[in-house]
């Protein structure tokens, strides 16, 4: 009988969760990518509350992946290609602390890998990386209408103008 691989979780914030979710849904070895909120002080926040920037939450994607198919290093490599880690509390036109660049670590090993990766990205870019590395916190799934937003709404303005070009740049469409 084959040994069952233990799936792992990565929780990442890199701007609008619709963008990050759309990217990870196209990565081999990723079992699921779920939009949600993490890092705040208000239990069970709503999208409207998070959008005010007052709850402390970041829009994040919780990625469940098979480490026998894709490593955490590779998960982070995609993360840093999918957003600009040098802009504080903003990605493009999305501005506010809810759009911050953040990695919520689920283990000491993830923290070590994240720290090493941030240093390497900063060195490669030649400018400061503002991505915060924080311990895992409660993940609150986003409202159902956010699930697979790009895949369900490819002709919506934000999808056409922001997500589609990002996926194209990354060679995912």
C-alpha cells in the first residue's frame, strides 16, 4: 500500500485575493486555493469590514499543496512573481493595509524558508522587500462569491484589466 503524502498549507497575502487565488489554481501540485482573511483582530470579518482597513486583516489565499509535487520554496517563488513585494500596503490601484504583502508561516521550517526567500528576492531586486513574515493566525474564509472569482467572471473589468494580464505574464494563460 502506498504511503499517503501529508498535504501542507501556505497562507499568503499579496494584494487582492482574486489575483493570488487565480495564480495558485493554475499550479500543479496545488490541491486548493481559498480566498480569505488573516492577521486581524476582529473575529469573522466581512469583506466590507476588511475593505475599511480597520480590522487589521489582510486579504490572503490559503494554499493547500502536495509537497511531493511542489515544494514550499516553489510556492514562495510563485508568490514573489505574482505580486510586487516592494510596495507597502498596496498592489497597483488596490491601496490599504488589507493589501499588504505577508506570509503567515505554519511551521518553523516555513519561517526559515520564508526569511531566506525574502532575503534572496531583496538581493535580486536591489531594493527593500516589505513582505512581513508572521506566525500562522486564524484564517477566515471569504464569502462564497469570492471563490474562483476570476474563473467565474473572466470578463469582469478587474479580471480583464488586472488578473488576465498577470496570468499572461506568468505564462498561465
